[in-house]
C-alpha cells in the first residue's frame, strides 16, 4: 500500500516522500529510506526492500535526493540534490506526524548522507548502507568532477541517464571525510553495510573504510557480483531479505501483528496496489506475498494465486500423511509433495456436453522417506486423497461477495 506526501527540506522547499505501508495492519515502526541521487522511486531494488520491511510491519518513507516521488518523473535543471540537513528535516516532519523513523536505510550517496544526518534523528535505532562511499568526492568519475566544480563555484550540474541534477557546495561540505568520520565516531547505532566487490561506481575500499571506522555492533555483507544499482531481481531480493531479518534485532515486529480476527487464524486479507500485481497478504496474522509472472505484467515477487492454491493442497497433504503415519506408528521420516497446476481439455462428452471446456488439474507426486513397506506406501497414497483441502477442492466452494461501505 503506497501513498505520497510532501515534507519541507531544511531550506523550506517541498520534498516528495513516498510511504510504503503494511497491508491492513498498523505499523509497529517506521523506516526512512534515502535513495541514491540518480535513482527515483521506481528503482526495483528500493521497492523490494521497502516491501520486505512493510511485510514485517515496518512502514517505509522513501525519498530520492531531488524529492521526486513517482517513477519516471524528471528533475529539472534546478533539481537540487538534498543534503544531510534536508534528510534530518524530513525525519523531523515524519516524527511530527507520528511517523518517527527508527530504521535508516541509505543507498549510495543516500547512505553517506544518512550517516551524517543520523545525529539529528533522535528516534533512530539502526542504520543500513548499500553501496555507500566513505568520501563522495573521490568515489567515481561523476562525483569526483561534480565535487570539484561544486566546491569551487558553489554548484555543479550533472546529467545521468538523461536527467539533470544540481549538486551544491553545502552537500559536499557536509559529506567531507572528517564529517563522515565524526558521525561514525559519535554514532551508537548498529550498522549493517552492504557492498559489492564488483561495484564500478563506488569502489569496495570506500565501504571498507566506512566499516572500519564504525563502532560495534556492525555487520558487513558482500553482494558478490551485484552492480551498484542492484538492478538484478535476485540481488535486490537478497538485500531485502537480509535487511528485513536484521532489523528484528532492533525493532519488535511482533506486537499488533494484525487485527484480532486475523490473530485467531480466522481470516485472510489480500491487498493489491494501483500498479502491477504485487499483493500483500495476511493469513492468520502471518505475512505473505503473491504476484504474477512477468509474461502477464507481474514482477515475480511472489507465487501466483494458483501456486498458492497448489501450496495449500501440498501443505495439507503432507500434514495429513504425517498425522496418519504417527497415529499408526509408521516410520515416515518426511513427506514431500510436489504439485503442478495446469488446464486440460474436458474430453468426457457426457460430463461436458456440446461445449469445449478446459478443466483445472493438479498433478501431485508424493516422496515418502523412511523404511516403509509397499503396503504402507500404498495406504499413504490413498490417505493423501483424504486431506481436508483435497476434499474441499473436489466438492467445490461457494463464495459470497460484498463491498464494504465507505467510512
């Protein structure tokens, strides 16, 4: 669930912030995510990380360095890149509306800026950097040239991927190595550093210097051959999973996981946003996601609805097999169920007269581990058909639909 709001920067200009919210649950905490200055809100790695945190009941306020909230929006010639003071001002604005950030996540230059800004964000409990430089003035040709011009003339215009940006002397002054070193020395925040040895934009040595200067507790995660923007889906998913897991040490994500009826395991809520098919699900108070394949417009961030249907049958089948084997005292060590959903043509004319119909069909294969004899294995194959979900699918389900009144 996403929305946007406008918050003032340190100089009063408006910065657009995108909020990523948990589906049908109150957040237990907030995170502030500062993108790299050449990234917008549509960057897939940022979206995946934000969604992963939202699934842990941590809402995310995402800010790119020129305050663009929507993917594809172009900064004009005066698209001034935000400074650490601007990030602190945004954090204060969030706090004033009851959204004080406890987790700080920064990508590239955004990470360095958040490290410096963290001293002015009293609500912060933990910090994450992704591909961030220790000294932006020496990290990559684009920033090296821009820093020289900005420090000499007050402003530097740079162009990246067809979009123009303005970097100021104030930005590079705030991110000079002594300022970054002071921020790391004074910070008591736990730090998680991600960096790729193959990063051609910000050398690995930059992250090594950040990590060496930081106090414990601190952790370093190598991203192997990932690129600077984390453009590959599996790299972004890895970062998202690690961040979502790591923050549990510093944020209690269990209170108020969902509404009471969901905590009792009696309901499922699914929410799909206005774009794409990524769907946040709460099932019995437990977060899940669903999506569609890229071939039909999805982003493949989760299983399809039919995959989830087959998963329900598989889980019910394996549980039923173990329940029966334990009651009988049989040595079933593990029960693995493999399923494949597909559509098949109905061939029985008595069953489907005069029309061509495609029926849903699920192939199910059982893998039974343990010293079972042939008679026991055959009996377990029969028992598989008795699992409750199997019976429900065979008998059919009636669904009643109503639209919730506006409030």
